[in-house]
C-alpha cells in the first residue's frame, strides 16, 4: 500500500466510563425488547450473557474529559485497536472499549479536521464494531440476517471510502483513501491486515479468539499458530503430558 496513504484523523481526549443508571438500563431494555443488541446486525448466538450487575457497565458510556484535540492515529495504533477488539482478551467488554477509545478516539466523534468535537459513545456500539471486524478475519459477512462466506460476492463488500488527492512532498499530489469515520477506518485497517495474511484462530487451550499471521512485527503470531500465548501453549502441553502418564 505504498502507492497511497490512509488519510484519516479524528478528535481525541481523555476518556472515562460512566455506568448507565438503572433508569437508562431499563429504558434501553424496553426499547430493544428482543435483546439489547437487536438491530445492530449481530445474530442472537453472538449476544453476550450479561448478569444484572454487569448491565450498567456494558450499557455504560465512554465520555471525554479534559481538552479535546485533533489527531491522526498511527497505523500501529489502529492495528492495535483492531487486535484488541477482535481478540477481546480484556474482560468484561467495557474495558476493551475504553482501552481502544483511549488509544484512537471515539466512534461518534467528527472526523473533520478543524472540528474539535467529541461526544460520548455507548459501549454496545463498540461491541457491534468488534463483531464486524471479527467477521472480516473469518471471511464472512452478515447480510439481511443471512451469513455469507468468502468468496461469495456478498462477503466481499466491507465498506466505503473517499478517494482524494492530497498535497505531498514539494506539494505534489498524493493519492489518499479517506474513511468517513472511525468505524470505516477500523474496517479499512482490518481488511488490509487480512489481505496481508492476518487470519482468525481459536486458542487450542483457552478457546479464546486470536489473530495470526500477517506482517511479522512485534507480538505477531505465525500463521499456523495454535495458541494465543506461550502460557497457553505451555499449559496445554503440560496437561497433555499429565494425562498421558
């Protein structure tokens, strides 16, 4: 992708989690009678199981505090965000969403430079984005509640981008792709990672999802990796040896 740039920026600030009030949780549940995530393009078997005590956090709000500034997330930060959302190693999920927002910004922010606007995100929005990103690495797409698998045409479409010529060195035009918002930017980076060989796997020991392959940078796992970490690999083999005795 050296022939063009990903030209994207958005406001960012310090963020905190404001748990949903009992009234907000009740209102949210009433407005989504089938399930709190119905209408977000997530099948029922992918809904998280939430205890009553977990609801205020999952339906909570990521709110900015302090001064808002415009920034252009580095590719490393965007790929870190994609990994964090797909692998979801931090639990419960509101911690994942808060960690990612602190790294790259919020979903509901304006993506227009010069507009120093930042508004709060609802945690379920991040859960829906995480599900979208995971589908990319699984080679799947959900269209009108029907699942399609690559290379079906329905599984090929991922998102929309703006095509721009922006000033480069010596003011010469440089071709740039500009996502309209942070959601589209995450989809672009995830699609690029997958096209470069990053795939989805399930740890053979702890059964949690993780990403493998792709560019062999820091903390990247081989494409044929079966475990999410060295710790899980050691535990699995130790348990296998114990059972073989």
